[in-house]
C-alpha cells in the first residue's frame, strides 16, 4: 500500500513508503488508564492554579514595594 499520489523515485523514498505501509497496518495500542491519568492531572492543576497565581501576584507586589522603599522604583516626574 502506497500513499496516494506518491512519487517515490529514490531508494530512500521507496524505503520510507514501505515503512509507512507497515505502520499503517498496525493498530494503535490504547492504554485504558491514559484518559483517567489525563483527567486526574487536569483536575489537580486546576485546583492549584488559583493559589499559585495569587502567590505570584503577592510576590510581585512585595518586590515592587521593596523596590520603591529602597529607591529602585521609577523616579517621579517633576
């Protein structure tokens, strides 16, 4: 079985077409636990996202405040 419209002219192209034909004949292996693992991962990431975003915002605010206190902030315009 070759790819429709394929013009395998070189030996490398013919070898690739042969390997692709072999791959097409093999059914994909499905792991029954894969979907459950993906859903589990998505759930804990969704649960952790809000606190991590909040911690990042607080850290940024603390860094900005510290920068202002020690004079690293932008100079006020006159």
